[in-house]
């Protein structure tokens, strides 16, 4: 069990990002309704809720992935600190946003290249050319992703030869290589077996001291294990937000309680 | 307490079975206590023997229910109100078992006390009265559990304090008798033990109410004053 | 169940047996069809082989056409076809791939692009002589390029352009969306994503399309006849490399030429048996050239695919 120190007051915690009155539309359909939610610095925040509640939609607003497809519209802000930038601003370049926030997807999607090239790609497009520098950063990223020891002798092998859990850790290393300020995890373990899932969760625990993490998961126990804060969403609304301990022990909202205890019908 | 249904009917059934087992144990324990006090008042040694023999059942209840709680946690990973229920029940069962122990102790001592001829009608009457009050508390606590009523739980805690005062009066009188009749100290000490046992039963009934508040509200009021309890639980 | 299981089992068994019979019947028919095709091709090929194999000497490859069948060779023809394929590829590949890439990755999805898409797909079915007539009017007369390698190359390039475009689009479409999203999520621009991920992965497919196109172009007779390729030519186009500066010459593009299909057609239409033999031999060479092109493509694809796996 964690130490018995009382939890810090939310007002004293530093924020890394904050959604403010965020609405989102897929064409005419409103998928997010007036979401205001803080994401605290170097903490893990989990988004839970039933299918279709908008948690992945919300996550993908942060790195402007919706810009890639026609017909999507943002309304509201996501402020990003410390420079208080509005990530959704029309004058803000989505490429710049994606250089600062990295994403790990549900199904591991390494490039059909070598392990080394996978991790190095983010660095290459940031202009890093020197082989020795690339080598160092790739090693650092793979170590942070707890994969270095398993692949250090076969960096030139195809990434697709790795197991599912290893591939996902490779994707995490790839995301970490460019030292993002925030990591976005979109159901990172739903395609993995329990052992791989546990190793990813352990990794998240190690990473959170260095980088802010926002994770979408449909596995409530995972949210309880892994996160400091939990947000429960339903049909595009934010129903409850709070310390994970509180949300899972004594939720204030009956809807949250019903979902968490499996009374959701 | 959340009374709507789980998606898993089996889960609902498991929780309902757990609750009814607790209520059943409560009923048995209440009966044990009643018989024990009756054995003391009436001098019926057969009743006393029955209580002593039946304590085995109470212990079995405790073991079974704790076992069920552990398995429920392993199987269902309950959260929020379900988790508080399971944890609360586990604690309640401990207190119920202690009440059963006290009943057994009273029954065991009743024969020796009666046959000594020491106790006067007054002590018997007062003890019986306080015991009835304690038994009432136990019944109220169990009812509050069944109904999930926060107010009733707080009332039990409040009433337990009143019993404490009555018990002090009785034991004070016993102390006086000990100093006056030192030759009867053995029996008087037994009588003191019975008085204390009744007091402990009231305490355990109050504990049951505290666990119920934990189940309903999630606040741990085991070491809070009555004022604090009322403030904590009635504001949210 | 109360009904006797044995009776139901018998029914099921006879039903399965009937289905199996149909299964076997189709396998037999399919095999027969395959055999028919195979036997036909083998027969044609063997016929060609028997007829013309004796003419496949070194002289055959290094001699020009002649009125005397025994001395006639395919030098001008195979050099012409070779140069023609170079120009065709040089025209069709860059334009085709770039068009396909633009249509698939950059163009917005609206009615205009939908119309373009339909038109391109339809162009693949236009008879090749129509391309010849177009070329005659536009390249030969309006642009004044004459009956040259360049004209023929442009014509055939246009001819196979739809094939290349369609193949390019199909291969690009086969790149999984997850890979694109992963690249974008790392901060890649659209061009970076296309250059580093989409193009390398679709190269095998594009290559296949190019080879299919070239295999069609190599045998096209009508368009190059229409623009005026001659049948009797006793010289080769000027060499691309010269002794004098600037060491590279493009004169060969504007030179008259002939091609293998034309030579074959010319020889077939002569009555002498010897010329028929020449035609068979030339046809064998043409098939050989096509197979060589395919082999190069297969080798290239193998090299590329070795590094890629989904």
C-alpha cells in the first residue's frame, strides 16, 4: 500500500493540460459535450466509460488526430502548459502539437522497418542525422520502455518479428524517443495477453515520474491499478473526475457507481 | 447502499446470500444472549448448557462468512459500495462472534452465581433490564443493516452511551459489596464479569452500527465522537 | 430427442455425400479447363519453337532485315523495342505514379475527383488504335515529332498510363491506416509520411503495375504502325553515348525506328516458309524479352519485399 501521507490538495497540483468547455462534432453529430477537465503534470489520468462515451474521441483531440479526416470540428479549448497554448487553436500547427504529444495506439503498429529504424523515425523527422546520436537516443528510449535488453543484439531485425507485448513496448519506445511532454495511450493493452498487459502497466508506473500520461481504457481494474486520477465519461459528457482512490471507493455520482460496480445495464 | 441490480445476476445472488447469512448469524447471536440472560434470571441450568453448546454454531458462522467474503473479493473484485459492503460485513461478523462469546460466558457463570445464593433480586432485575436494553440495541443495529438506514445506525451509537452509564452504576454497587463482604468476593467477581459482559455486548452493537455507517457512507467512524459522526455523515 | 438419431444420421450422411459429389464434379471441370488452357498454350509455344528455334543464331540477333529470309535478322527490331520500352517507362512511370499518388493521398474527395477516377478507369479499355490516331494527329503532325522513337514512346506511355495509375492507387490503398496514423502521430507531414512509409510499402505493387503495363506495350502493334513506324529499316537509331562532348546524345529519340511486333507482322505476311520461320523465331525472342522484363520485376519486388512485412 502507498504511504499514509494525505493526498495533496488539487489546487496545489501543477497542470500539464486542461480541456475547457470542449465540444466536438463528427459532422453534425456531437460526440463531446462541454468537457472541462484538468490533466495534472507527471500524473496518470485515466478515462473510463462504456463504448461510445467519447473517451477516445477526447484523447485524439489532444494531438489533433481529428484534423486528418474531413468533417470534424472542435469547439472550445485545450490549454497546454507551461506556455498556455491552446492546442486546438486554428492558428496552431497540428504538426507542432504532435511533436510535443506522442500517442500509443490500441493495436501495436510498428512500421514494417527494423527495430532501430522504428524508434529512430521520430528523431529523423526532427532532423537528427548523426548516427552516434541516434544510437544513443534509441538506446535510451528502448531502455525506458524496458525493451533494450531483449532487442539490443537484433536492432536491425524486422519489428514485426517481435511478440505483441514487445511490439507495443517498441511503439512506446518510438513515442518516447522524441521526448514528448505528454503521452497519450489509447487502450494500449486491449490487444495483449495478461502478462504483456502487466508489463505495460509496470512501464506506465515507471514512466509517470518523467512524463504526463493520459490513458483511455475500457478495463476498469486497469484504471484503478495504474492511474492517479480517473474521469468517467458517458455519452459525451464528463460525469465524474477525481482521485482514483476516491472514484473507486466512494464515487459521488450514482452513474459512476453503477458503471464501476457493474450495475450498468 | 446501492440497491440496483448488477448485470451479473450471479453477483447479485452472491451479495444477497452474504447479507442474509449475516442477518441469520445476528438472529442466532441475539437468541444466545437472550437465553443466557434468561438462564441467569431463572436459574435454569439446561438453558445455560444449551447456550454453551450452541456457541459452536456462532463460530462456524464467523468462519463461513469470512470465507465467503474472501472468495467474493477474489472472484468479483468489488468496488465502491460493493467493496465497502464486503469489508463491512467481515468486520460485523467479528463483533457478532464476540457477542456470542459474551453470551456463552454469561451462561457459563450463571450456574455458579445462582447456586451461591449471593445475588439479590435487585441485581438480577437491574442486570436483566440492562441486558434487555443491550439486546434491543443489537436488534436495532441488525435492522438498520437490513434497511440500510443511516439514522438508525447513529441512534444505536447514541443509545449505547446511555447503557454505559447504567452499567457503571451496577458495577459501582458491586464494588461496594466486595469491600463490605470480602468473603463473597469470588462470586461477586463473577457477577462483575457478567455485568461487564453485558456492557461489552452494547459496545459490540455500537460497533455494528459503525460498520454500517462505513458501508453506507464510506466514512470510518470507529474512533470518532458522536458529534463528529453526526457532522460527517449527515452533511454529504 | 425422441426421433431416432440413426435415421437423422443417415439423412445427414447422404446429404454430405451429395455435396461431396458436387465438390468433386467442380474439381474435375476446373481441372479440365485448366488443362485445356495449358495444353493450348503449350501447343502454340511448341509450334513456335519447332518452327523457329533453328533460326535463333547470333547472326539473327545482329543482322538487319533483308529480302533474303536466310540473312534477315531482328537487330533493328529488338533495339527499337528496347528503346521504345525505355521511353514508354520513362513517360508512364513518373506521370502515372505521381498522378496515382496525388489522387489517392492529396486530392479531396469530391465529385470532380470522382469523375476523374471514372475516366481513368475507362481509359484502360480504349482500343489501342485510338491512341495511335491521337498520336498521329498530335505528336506527329501538330508537335512535328515525326514517326520517331519519341512519338511511339509517348503514345505507348499514354496507353499504359491508366494501368500504372490504377496499380499505384491500389497499392497505396493497401497501406494500413494504422501506419499512417502512427507516422502522423510522431509529427510527420503528409509528404514525409508518403515518402517514408506509403511509397516504400507500395513499391512492389506499383512495380507490378508497371510491368503489366510494359508487357502490354511491348506487343502493341496498331498504335506504332499508325504513327508510321517502318517495317524495313537498315540502320539503328544513333547511339546515346558519343565520343565527343557532351558525351550524351538524345538524337536517337527523334530517329525513325522499327519494333519487334512490326517485324513479326511483316514476316508473317510474306508467303515464303522461311519468313514464317523467321517470324516464329522473332516471336520467341519477343516472348523472351517479356519474360526477362517480368523476371527483373520479380527480382526487384523480392528485394523490396524482403524488407517489408505487414
